[in-house]
C-alpha cells in the first residue's frame, strides 16, 4: 500500500474550499478522507434556495467572478451549468453595476438625470481602478479607501454639481458591498492592489441548479460517507506524541463528542469563525504570526433582502431603484459622527441599503443590499419589520404606489455562528500579503521551536481569506482547497520509493 493511500485526512468545512480539497485528494488516490461540516448542509457560503417557486434565489454567492483562467467558470462550462439566456434574464442583481436602466432617486422623489449619474459613477470607477491597479500616488499609501476617494473627488469639477456629492456617496456605499466592509473608511486604499480581477465579465449567471450545482459536482466525486453534516468541530489537537493506542499526530474532536484521528487536517472554516474561535480551537495554540493574521485581516458582512411582490410595480425598462440620501452613511462627516455617538446609528440602519435591483428569472422580485454593522443589526429584526421599512423607503423615494410584499427573505451571514460574516478585506495599516500568507501557512511551521521532529503538514489552511490575490471570491476559495490538497499530494510523491 502506498503511503498516501494509507494517510488519513480530515477536512473541516464543506464549502467550496473544503469540497475542492477533498475531491482533489480522492481523485489522487487518497482513500481515507473525512469531511466534517458544522451546518446541516454542504456549500458553506454557497446557499442556493427556492423560496419563491422553482427558480433559484442565492442567499450566498451569486456569480463567477471573471472567465479567463477561472477554474470555476471552466468547471461550470464543462458541466453545462451556465445560463444560456442573454439580456435581462442573465443579470443577477449585481451591486455597483450602473446601467441607463437604473433609476436613481433623491429623497425629494426627484429622479436624477442619467448623464449626471453616469458621469459620477464613471469617475468613481476610474478612482477605484487606480487603487486596484496599484497606480496610487505615494501620498495615498497610508490612507483608507474612503479618504483617498474623498480627496480625489473634492478636486474634481463633479463635486460642484448639485447632485454630484450625493451620487458619489451612493457609489461609496455600493463599493462597501464589494469590500464587505462597514465603511470604506475601514478599508486600505493601497492594499487593494494585491487583488487580481480576472478578465471576462461576471454576469455569468448559473443555470437552473444555481451555485449549488457547482458544489454538487464536487460532492459527486466523494465516496459514500465521506461527508458528515451537523458535525461542528470543537477542537483540533495537533503535534500529539506517538502512543500505544495511536500513531497519528492530530485528533479532531466534534462538539457531540465524536473523535477523528488524522495524519493531516485541512481547516477551511471562514475567517469570521476563526476570529471568534481560534484561541479555544487549537491545542497547542496557533503561532503568533497566524494568530496576528486572524486578528488583523478584516472580515465583513454583506446581506441581501429579497422582496417578492404579487405584481411588478416598477417600469419594464427599470433594472434597479437606487436610493440617494441627502446625508448618507458614507459621507465622511456622517461616518465620523456615527463613530462617536454610540449606538444611535442603529436608528438609521436602513440608510446603508444601496437600492433594490431586479433579480434574474424572478419578474416580481427585488433584491436590496446592505453591509457591515447595519447589516448585522438588520439580522436582529423581524423579517416583517424589515419588509415594512423597505417598502416605506421605496414609496418615499419614488412616489410610486408600492404594494406590501407577499414575501420577505433575508440572509443572516453575520449571525450565522459557523460563519460570522461574508468575506475578507484589508484594513488600513495592514500588510495584506504578509497576513494572507501567514494565514495559509501549514503547521507546524518550519521555524517553530520544539517541532523539528514533528510530522509535517499536520494542520493546513484553505479558504478565500488565505489567498493573496483572490480573497473574497469563490474561485479563490476553490483554488486554495486544491492548493492544500496538492501540497499533500506532492508531500507523498516525494516520499514514494523510486525504482530504477
């Protein structure tokens, strides 16, 4: 029997990173793979539902971000999982993507001219592109993304337009959705340059199976019994000494008392969960470099609010109803004031909603986006109350006759105890490359004192937060799972006997 076929590997988490790791190992001939999922379903932050009929609603991941060199796009294409339709049916309520079919309203019920909105949004897009392409001037290197944007916009003639500053605030609010942050004043401007956007648009709506169909493709590669759901991991004991009753260096204990001995554990849990549980989860404790990375990297919440109506009340050429506040939460003064006023921002939580976008294959459904602390507060409210607030805003801004929704559905990623948020972002003052790299490093670290004789690759780490260039994305999660699986494959390949 070859060494790798005898190795026991436990994968903690059945999101895309965990499933890609397990699938890759099984295909490479590893026979003893156990995937432990804390929730009652596989998929992690992929969460495909059908609450409004036969067509899918994504409470989690929506798109494949880019096409060129994107392994998830290629997998979806190969499996026939991409939506073939074109036009409005393929648009999946993408935040921040402004088209002439977006209706922008001020609080005064005045619909804003398309050309002025497009001017401001185009200027904003150019500024963020400079950050993502590492083209910022040195003076911006230590600034927050919000501070950099404000400084540049203030020098633009667009700042003198009547609605310019208000539309610019909407742009910043919308960008919070991409960054999963409470505010752009909490995101580093310079560190965004490490993120790599793959070419090819990401209006790649998945077909009738939704995102779950991609996860199912990976699940199909696993043998029966390899996945166990409702198995929250309580603790991971590594660097165990050999004893009579066991020779494996890692013991994984589940909350229900079940125990799994392993040669290797691949931890794919979200960064939000690690922030809350890492100290108690690992024995021995994580090295300082890894603990620091968990603390320093940001992990924010992005939630969706779906409103289903019996009939469509918005015009057929309208792709979204965008809300432009007189004093929005991403105005610098409003933000600074909210930081010093205690919890008063909770009374205005709804101001963080960017707007309500149409949803593919659901002609009477709108989707609202909300981020950060306001999103987490919204999660504590009853769905009926959230629906009433949203309808009140739609009526107030548009002046239209907006009926009560037939159904309200909202995601709750911040309060999901095995996730605690949506995805990762780099705060100001953080060396993102160093922290992502430290988070990804397997244990024991080569330089750790006292572990020179320990078995290598006992605890490995995957997930979007461990990727330097593709954090926040599903393909980043998927690729890191394969990365850690390949690390084990290479390890056993190096230890295989070679015959001349």
